C-alpha cells in the first residue's frame, strides 16, 4: 500500500477510535455508508447534460470534491476493516481488466467484455 494511503488509513483509524465508532464500522455499515456517499456524489450530476457535467461552477466542484472525499474515506475504512490492501487489489484488477478488455478488440467501444 502506498505511504499516502497508509497515512490516511491510520488517520481514519485514529479518528474512529477517538470517537469510539469501531462498534459501528462493520463491513455492512461501511459499505452502506459508502453507497450513500456515492449517491450524494451522483446527485450533483443527476439532471445535467454531458456538457454541463464537465463545466461545474467552483462551488459545485468544491461540493463534488467533498463527496468524492467521503467515498474515498469510507472505501479506505472498509478496506482497513476487511484487511484489504487497496493498492494491491487495484493493481490486480487492472491486470484482470486488461485481459477482459484487450485494447485491440475494444478500442472505441463501450460494449461489455461478454458482448464482443
């Protein structure tokens, strides 16, 4: 795991411990909280056109960045609770995705790997 991610994970552990929140930070609860935060992120884009979603105001971009941070924080906390090394899992997943979606077969296509 990268040192930045480890530092953030350790800060989250401390944050939760100081508030005695470990009892609430079960994988079930953390995954549910992660989805709530992801929905709050999505809410900012819900009725925008594709173009509008790429041209957010400063205020909206700031709000979006905080929702993204919430998603990241819950994901890191969930990984810590389950003992998952996120960096290793992400690297492994990139390899699997490269096998599922070889560039020469899927370039420019949005089809799922089972459709080509």
